[in-house]
């Protein structure tokens, strides 16, 4: 018993563990051997002992049970022939080679898959090693085989690798989308700048040479000029954004007088400061030589001063100061007495599309790009920009830039930036900030009570005036400048209808509607909402909460007038009916039954609205917010342009100016179609497209589209041909079919330089077939699928001569898919192209009739 643990045999003289029996009578050496066997058998990992030739001498229980074999079956045989290694001949040869290397004294280790679970029916991956065991003289006498099960680890590593690949794929996709976005911004900016130039040029020419213009005509042309300049400023911001994202924006250093540069830019705001009684102080050194990019620093100063004038109240204070720091850097400070910037916004306010004054009740417009571009331009100079509290309240923006260019950078001699580019940016900035002197409209005599009373609530004074003038021919009109004033005037006047914007200071249109619906006396007052926000979720919410109609800017005066007439007629008809029914008790029961039926219909409609709203909220919020913001900022001035142009045409113009007005009209319509196309494509992509299915004369619709596009074809000397057999009415969405035909014909006219464009309409089998054939350049076969992708164009942007942003055919494809149809293309280079659209009739959302062309 010497050397044995006495506690093992206190109650017995023998202990048995599987095949090993420990006896109290065992000598210490025998006792250790038996304990070693127990340890080996109970080990979880693979353990075996081989001789130097690879013959198996011993192996532990876990290894045997995993492979479903017995020791007697494999003892004395080559190790690589055992069940573990029979997964493949390659694995057996690998094991044989490992034995050879270990016999030469090498420690061998690798990962290998073997049969090792489910009694040899399942495989595992082990971290396998073969260790040489040497005697006292250093000779290799045994080989110790060990293996740890690392199957789960390998699976985890494989999953991590798969996730990493997926993440890399997503990162590559994000980078691709980012590059596509930058290219899209550049393309859109290119397309928008051309029609804007064609709008501003003729307008300024008319203002400069139109001595015989009436006061009304001159006023309308000024409205067009201001709004076009504002649009051009937003477009330039988008162009700068695309260049910055693409890494194409670099500082172009020149030797300039920085003091004179700051005074020149600041001087543009002198008249504005006087108009608004603002105390405006500018201090800069008489001369401050500096090596900077003058165009970009002009933009920085312009954007900071524009921001200050935007937020400072009338009669407030603005100070612009330039000095040299002790470190020899230029420090520009712009401070104002406005509301200031809250501490939590002082970093994010320099991010793109961020605004300190947000939401539907914001007081100031803009896309949130001015300060972001200023930050990026300062960073290009290696400078810093920040904001803090100004002494005495307000905001203090400070920019610090080096006075010398980096070593090795070429610095050109002092030069002036292009005057046209600079003046356009300044003009757009001042147009946004300048107060507009618009006299309130008070149309219609109070004594003329037979005419319905309409209240117009719109914060843009020019648009407010124009809407009032459009409605004044048929209605008495009163106006309000925001939701708060609109609520007060509605309670005072009890109008027949309210026409209201959504985004307004103090109280938004949505808040005003909610307050009006709390008043029982005004609960039935119809409300028509005007908004530049192309947001279906907002539209559904407003219609559910009390609005009767919703019109997206830009809109036509005729459409607005028609909708107002319909709502007022319905309101007055309801009042007459209620008055009649209140005198006849036998009709009250019928009215109650009708009311109950309408309530059930309304509950069903509300449920559908709820489901639609939930689907809309799932859509991509980042893109929706951006498109909403940009469409608001572009649609509002665009609406003013189109409506004012109508007014100018109605008021009469000298014959020699007729061509200028026609060019204005075409450019404005082109601009409108660009913005509308972008918004329509976004609406389809986010699942917000609602089909309005009804039967209509597709031949008449096609003729209307051809008539609308005939001026564009005539300008190019193209012949428009229309071939149509007698076809039955098509049951589909007429508005979307118009989009398809308009884009296909417009695309054909745009790319055809001579010859003709032909539209063929027929009905065969299960669908109406519309074919648009042109004699244009044709499309190479390798590009047939690519042209239906969004923003894809065969002509590189830098050589671009044909207008378009690459959305037309993509929009056609998306719309036709939504209408359950398909698009086919045939094209031959040098001969022309044929686009064929097949449109089935829609019965229900997902059904088509068996044969729509078998009868009329």
C-alpha cells in the first residue's frame, strides 16, 4: 500500500472503472499504469499511440466510440487504414506522409476531416498532431497521435467568413450606389441648369427691353426671375455636392486680397440690410494678401452671411469680421442676434440636409446644404469651422484658414471668378432672402353673398396672391399667411372652403386642420391641401384626419379651379339636402340608414388606409426624406414659374416676344417633367403606387400625347405618324398609360435627328399593343437590357448633347410591370429602334381577362 492514496480503499479493496480494476494490493507502479489508462479513456479528445512505422498500439475510448470500432480490430494494423481516415484516399495518403515525417523527428500538425461521430457515420473536423516520442538516448521510439474536435469552431469561422463576404458585398454595393448617386446628382444638375438658363435669359431680356410691359406683366416676370434664380442656386448646390462626393473638388489656389474679397461679398447684402432695418457691420483689413481658392471662399462667406440674414429678425444685428490670428491664420467671424444654435445641434448643423429649423412649422426654407458646403470648402483649405453663442445672444460662426497654400502647390496670379457664375449664385441667394412686397388680396364684395367664400392659407406671398387671383373670378377670396392666422380667420369668416399649404411657420396646415375639426360648427368645412411634399403617407394621414382633397405642387391653375368648384358644389349640395331633410320626418330614417351604410364604408376605407400607411412606413425613410425636401424646395418656385407664365400669356405680349414666351414654356415644362419623373420613379420603387383602374379610350389618349409632343417634333423637322386600328377600350390606369406613351415618344423624338417617329396601336389576343418606331441611331444589342436601368445613358455625361437624366425608360419598365404588362425592344444600329408595350386589361389587382380583344 506504500505510495497509494489511502482514501481510495477505505470501504473496499477494489475499484472498477470500465475495463480497469484498481486493487488495494497493487504496487505503486501498477497503480500508476492503471490510473494512466483511466485518464486516457476518459479524455474527450482523440489520443493514440503508434510505433515508428505507423502501426496502432493503443487508442483511447472516445476515439474508438466515435468511429464505431473496437481496439482488437485495429491494433497492430497501419493507422491510416482505420475507419477514421477512410473519408478519402487523399486523407489516407496525407496520414501516411505525416507518419513518415514524425518518424524523422518532425512535429506534424494540421486540420483534417475524419469519421468521428455517430459510430463512424458522421464526420468531424479535428486539430490533429503527430508527436515524436524519444527514448533516453534521443531516438524516436513511438508516435503520439492527438486530435481535438474543432467542428463547431470551423463552422463558426466559415459563418464569419460568409458574413464577411456578405458585408464586403454590401459595402461594395453601398460604394456603387454612392458613386451612382454622385453621377445622378451631376446628371440632374446638368439637365436642370439648361432649362433654367433658358428661363432666366428670356425673362431678363424681357425685363430689360420690354418698355411697353404693363405693371402686371413686369411684376409677373419679376416673380419668374426670382424663382428661377432660387432654383439655380439649389441646382448649383447639388452639383457641388456631386463633385465633393466623387472626390473631383480640389482647391485652386490664387494670390488674392482676402480683405477685398470679404468686403465685396458682404457688400451684396447692404441693400437687404437697409430693407429690413438690420444693423450690418463689416470690418476687414484694408489689404490682406492670401493664397486661397477665391471662388470657394466667396461661397463660404456668401453662405455664412446668407444663414445669418435668414435667421436674424428685422431690426436685428449682423457683424462680419476678418482678422489675422497670432498664429498667422485668417479668422472670419459672422455673428447675428437671431435665435442661435442649440448646443446639441452645433456639430450636426454642418451635416448635409440638416437644418436647425425643421418640421412642418419651420419658418425658413432651404435644403440644408449651405453650411455643409461651407464646411467642405473650408476643409479643402485645411481650415476649421465652428459655431458658438454670440456675445449678447445669437449665433457666432467662425472660420479659420491658412494664409498660404501648402508646400509644393501651384498658386496662380490674382484673378476674378467668372462673373456670370458668381452673379447667378448671389442673385439666387438674395432672391430667397429679400422680402417680397405683395399686397394682400381681398377679392369679391362682402355683399355678394351668393358667391362662395374661399380662404387661402399659404405662407409664400407670391403663390398666395396668385392662387387668390385664380379663384377670384368665381369666388370671394380671403387670405392668411400661416396656419395660426388661417385658424383665426376660419373661425371668424366660416368660409365655404379652405385651400391650405402644409409647411408653414407658427402652425402647420396639418395642425390647423386638427384644430378646425375640434370645432363642431366647422366640422363639415371642406379643406383642399396644397403641398410640395410628394409623400403618400402624409397624404393618407391628412385625408384620414379631415382634409377632403390633396394637390401636389406644381399644379395647373385649371386643375386647382376645377377641384375647388367640385368641393364647394358638394358642400352647398349637402347643406341644401340637410335643410330639406330636417323638415320631413319620413326622410330622416332613410338618412340614418344611409349614414350607417356610409359609416361602414368609411370604416372599411380607414382599415385600408391603415394598412397602406403601415406599408408606406416600411419604405426607405432616408430616400423619402431627401426627395421630400428637394421636391418641396424645387416644386414651390416651379409652381410660381408655371402659374405666372400662364398669367403673362393671358395678359397679352408683343408679337416679337412670343418666341421668348414659347421657349420659357417649353423649358418650364421640361423642368417640371424632370422633377415629376424623379418623384414618380421614387414612388414606384418604394411601393407607394396606387392603381386607379377604369375603362378608357386608349386611341384618344394616344392622340392627346402625340398632340402635346408635336411642337418638339416640329422643331426638329420630324414627322409624327399615328397608325391605329379600331380597338376596344382598355381597362387600366389611364394616368400611368399616359406616362408610358409620353416617355416612349419623348425618348424617340429626343434621339431621332431626321426621318419620322411612328406610333402604332392595335389589339391582339390578351392585350393592347403600342409600338413606337423611330429612325434614330439604333441601340447596340449589348446595351438592350442596360437602357432600362435607372440613370443609365449610352452617351457619357462629359460628351452629353441629348437631354435627359436616364429615368424615362426605367420609369416605363417599372410602370408597365405595375400594369401587369411587358416591354419588348427591337433595334438595328443606323436604322432605328422599335419599343413594343403589351398592356393587359386589369379586372382585379392580380387578374386579367382571358381575351380582352375578342369584342369591343
